[in-house]
């Protein structure tokens, strides 16, 4: 069976450094930090008092006011970023076969705010259960994909992927496979997350996973810096429209890039810590390259997982050198989490968009907030510190790794007809 080619025809982004695709990209290439004191709740008594929140966003500006009350923020974000991507791709669903258009969406946690509110309300009451009838439908992770499909009348494959911080990269890989196998013509894919609340910040603080650089939030996310002290929580959504090449050409769609490979692996090591030698990270990148029929010499940019944690950044850098050899020192590497923070289940989609746009525009976004070299990270690696770099990007690889040892990696390259 000959596999079909799959291209990217639409993008949408709602992020801590921009509420549209254009704003997001401009924020990336200009090295903007999205970190600031938390406004979602009173964080006075929390170890971490800052995060990368979506700013100047009112769901009512995009969605019906009555409907907003029925939607957890992670679903609101998903619908808004998807609307931008649908418009960007110029999808006219009335003239498309909606039985062959699907939605595959990723989230790591889902409706945490809804769960927190409902359980807190019960705990404060007299013991009588007075739960909102929308409690469960607002909370469950798959409901984002459901709402997207219902909004546009899409009857193709519809489900969600859950693999912690690798969730939306897994969603992109699944979407890629369904299209190249001929099951669907178009799949709306991506991810969203909204965990900046008492439970989310408190829970990650309890794990000692978050930076506590409260005196200087804007520089707290500092991947590969010697003084990094944990990740910065982020929120938002990213949407990617994947489409079968001939279908896209037939309707005259613009094409950002071609998606050519996806890899998956497991660390099989620890519930939260990466393998110290990066074995799972090496394997997932290798698997993606094999799937794409490419070698390390074909990749010009890696958007790394790069969370700004002490162990993770070292293990990922080791994996790159181990797999790429001398090619590792020819690459540009960057962690856009230095700007957006860590969007958890949405990270793969949001960072995948960064990789796609790097391929499209031949600009590599920087890793900001670098002050001190880490002696455990090879200084020959070009980690694109502090300033974006122009270069030809023939192909870009995007890595995401999740708690539980879940690894996913995807490759995009310039479209050639």
C-alpha cells in the first residue's frame, strides 16, 4: 500500500506570548517571556507565585456567553485556537466531505478547574451532593475533541490522546497516520491545557517541579542554564490542520510544510524523572527519523522538550549528541518553553507550530534567559541562546516527553511539490 503524503494547511495559537498565530510567532522570534505573577488566584501562600498565563483573553469575545459556562477553560482555548486554524486553512465545510474530516486532540490533565471548583463546593457544603449537571462533560479530556467536531459537523475519527506532556504530539502523529493510511482527508489536531489554579500549581510545587524564582519571573524559565530550578507552568492551545496532499492541492490550499515522520518510545525508567542517559529520548528521535526515511544529516533544527529542569535538559542534550554525532553540532537547537513556559499536554502542538514556522520562514526561535553555561552540557551545541537565528531550515524535529516516560517526536520539512 502506498502511503499518502500529508501537509499542514492551517494553524492556530492561543499562548502566553500571543493570542493569535501571528502574535505567537512574533513573540517567539523577538524572545518575549510570558511569565508574570499569577492572576488566576491568590498565590500568596504558594511556593511558586508566577506562571505563563494567557493574557487579555475573554471567552465571551469568541463564544456564546451561555455556552462559556458549560465549557472548562481548556475547551474554550481549544475552540478559539481551532477557529483561527479553520479560517487560516480556508476550510469550507459545506463543500467538503465531513465524513472524512476528523478531530484528534491532546490534553494531559483536562478540566482541572472544573474538578477543583465542584469538589471544593461540595467540601464546603453540608454534605448534600449538589453537583452541576455539566460537571463531568466539562471535565473529561475527550470533550474538547467532541466540541470541535460538533461545532463544525465533522464525523470522521474523533478522540483524544493522553500521554502527559507528550499528549498533543501523539495527537499529531495519530492524525498523520490516519491521513496517510487513507482513512481521512483532513484532521484537526492539537492540544490545550488550563492548569493555572490552586490544584495545578500546588500539585506541581509538591513535586518540586516548578521554578520558585519569584523575585524575577520573566527569567525563571531558563533551559540549559546552569542555574535553572524547574519549569514554569503555562496554559493555552495550539491547532494544526493536517491534510492529504492531493486533497489540499485540489482545493488550492496554502501549504506551510509537510509532515513526514513521527516516533514514539518509553523511558521505562521512573514516573517523573527522565532516563539519565536519555535512552528513551534517543530512541524516539531515531524512530521518527526512520519513519520519515531521513538521516540526522537532513535535520537543521530541533525544538527540544527543554523544560528547564536540572535532570531533563542534560539527558536530552546527551541523547541528541549520542544519536546525531557530529551532526549535533551543525544543528540549531532551542527550547521555546523559555518563552511560553510548559503547556503540558498542549506543548507538543504549540511547539510543533514553532517548528513548522521555522521551516516556513527559515528563522529559529531562541532559547531565552541564558546567563551561565552548564558544564554538564556540551558547549559545542548551538542552543540558539537569547537571539533568534536566520538559517535555512530544510526540516525540523519537535520533541515532547511526559511523566510516565512517554516520549513522542515529529518531523516537518519544506514542502516540495
